[in-house]
C-alpha cells in the first residue's frame, strides 16, 4: 500500500536556524507531491507542490522542497525559520492520474510539529 | 480569496446518534473530498465526489457514512450511528478541475466529539 513517512515527530528550533523536514513515500510510479502547513487553530494550507519539471520547488513564506526520485523523497527546507513558522507540517502524495492514480485523494504523512523559540 | 467553509466548527453528539457535517466548497470547483484526523494521528482520506457521485472511497468509509451534494453548493457528510471511534477532526476539501495537475483547498475542519 502507498504510504508517506515523516520521520520527525516534533522539531524544536531557535529563530534563524535552518530547517529540513524529511518526507519519504512508497510508490513506484509518477507522483504529485505536496507540503501543507497547519498553523495553530487554522486549516490546512498549501505550502508548495511538485507535479513535474524542476525538482527544486519554491513555495510561500521562503519554503522550498526538493524532489529526489531515486530516494523517493521530498524534503522541506527553509534557510532561516521565524517564530511565526511554528505549526504542523504535512507531506502528502497523490499518484499521477496518468499512472493509474486515483481521482486526487491525498495520502498524508503523520505530520511534523515545528516549534520555533523566539 | 475564495475559501472552503465548514459548519459547525465543533459538534458534540452521543454514541448512536446521527450527525451531518456541512461543507461549502469553492464555487467553481468540481471535485470534493472528506478527510478525517483522529487526535494525534495522520490525516486520512475518506471519500471523493465528482459529478454527483462517489468516485472513490477508503476502507474507513463504510455503510455508516454517506455524502451528498443536496443543492449545488453544500457538500455534506452524514454518519448514521456514531461510535466513539468516530471522534476526530473532519476536513472537507475541493479542487477546481479534472486535469492531472491540481491542488486541493481545505476547509477549517469540524471537530466531532462522540460521547
């Protein structure tokens, strides 16, 4: 079965530290990849997405992610975090429709809680 | 910017009761979804809906669950006889088109507490 693994459950950083959150998926074909963020008390918001092309994708708020097909990974990065980045981050995968994927349902990882100390 | 809305924000119900969770997707969107997140666990897909019918459902979405788009704007999830293990955050999502490249827009969620 397809699955998404986020290895870090809770990450605590000081402001200005660099961030990298790991995401690995198990699916052999073409995938669409997403990172969503959930700020305290708010709904899931899309940070960035990868469909095809340049494997380094840039999202909102200075976040970026790199798709490494050989490692089945899509790690999220930010060079310098801020207190306002405190949130829970979810990696999600959808197999491409052209490769027998479903009608868009996302498979989520368990999420990584990021706490940034001011 | 258009948003997906959900009501109520919190629903408390007794075991065995029926509940209806409501969602208003973004108006020109075509695909609609329900997900749930049990406290401390990951977000799980329940069902997708397109062209007035279910297009896919997960193992979680058993006969106790149903979805409906009664009036062209609302999208509802009904749980016929709630169980304690149905307590979770339920998220509605929608996406705009049938092309292979898309993103889903999520609502704020309804927290369902079954006592």
